């Protein structure tokens, strides 16, 4: 079958989840970097009608939504699911839901600011999103074991979230979550993690001639 093509942006933590899974599974792929996430044509997003990243194109298949893409990749390349991507354990499901929720809330706030809204805290809805981010991080802190054995998909998504928060500094007070920070630090030097940090991904993209819209 054709080489998978992953459409995304260098700094997208949702895209990064998939990049790490691909690397961990040893799957070669083509990374198609879009110019940004404020474009309003589906072509920029690999045909995704929701105009979001990432999108995976593999042969005749087009898949959207990062976790759906990760599950598809596991079914294609790792039926044993060494990373627990398809886990249906309650804690794993809740962990994924919380991390995705915090990620999504952060994206809304970042795009609102990038779109020209200066006073985010002056809008009740955005205050709620910030509160949910804080509550979500507190939940993760309470449900993270820094010394647990093995890297799993929950770790991957948490790492992507945490390092994205550090990069953009939109959320303050991250020192209140030392268990999460310790879990992230434990895997920071793993090749698939180190090669896809926000700074590394941006440098890689710029070296390839990518420029944001």
C-alpha cells in the first residue's frame, strides 16, 4: 500500500501524537505541513471537511481525528498494540478524554488570541475553558504515576499536551503538577519524543522551507 501522508502543522500537539506513534511503530511516512490552522479551504487540511489537523491519507483512505488515525495505524502496523492505543480500560479512556479536552480548550484560546481577541478573560466562555484546563490538569496530576512501567499512548498524549503548554505559556502555574512534569521528563530523551518537541518540529519545518501563513 502507498506510503501514508500525514497532513498537519509543525506545532500541532494533535498532529504530534500521530507523528510519535508512527515513529514508535517504525512506519515511514510523508509529512505534509500546512501553512496554518486559520486557512478556510479543505485542501490545506488534506481534504478534512472540518478544516482541522491532522489528516491521514493512506491509499484510498482519508482519516481525520488524531485518535482515530492512531487506532487505524495500530490495526495496520501493530496488531499487538504495544502502546495500548486501543485500550478500553476506564482509566485509559478517561485519561485520553481529559488530555484531549485540555488540548482542545487550549487551541480555542490560542486561536481566539491569534484571531485578534486581546481580553480572553473578559469573556465568560473563555474563563470557563481556562477553569476546565486547570481542573483537567489537577485530575491528571492525581491520576499520574511518575514511576509506572513502560511508555503508553496515554503518556504520548500527555507529553504532547504538556510540552505544548510549556511552549505557548498560555497556562500559568504548571509547577502545581509535579507528578505530570516528572512523567514527561522521564521520556523526554526518547528519540520519537525529542525529535518532535515544538522547538525541534519548528526548526525541522523551517529547514525544509516551511513558513507559516
